[in-house]
C-alpha cells in the first residue's frame, strides 16, 4: 500500500459508523450534544462537516419557528386548539362496525 492510500483511508468512515451516527441523531436532546461532540472532538473531517451541517440546520429551523411564533401567534394558537382533543371525543363512542 502506498503512503497516500493509507493517509486517505484515515478519514474514511464505515457504513456501520454512519448508521450508528444516524441512529444517535434520532434521540431527542442527545442528538444536539452528539453533534457538538462530533464537531469539536471528531477526528474525521466528514463527521465534523456532518455535525456542522446538522447544527446549522437546527439553528435555521429554530429561528424559523421563533419567527412563526412572533408573526403568526393567532394562527398557531388556532392550530394547537384544533389538534387538542375535545371533551366529546374523549367520551368513548358506541362501537361502529367495520363493514
């Protein structure tokens, strides 16, 4: 093996490593901590780039959410009320046949 190949293989990340990383990103709260750890303590450049992109995406979505709450509070309140179950829906209705 040449020296250039060995040097380039150091930054390679296996498929299992990426699969574990994506599974870790599914856990709320842990994902943000993991992204900061990958960004500051990661040795592989692709993992650091992934962490930076993930943190930027979270920041952009947080800003858009904040702006939505500032500019559209009435619409968001109505939407939340529409999602909340009413008292009538909490009472179990009589069973309806499936056919």
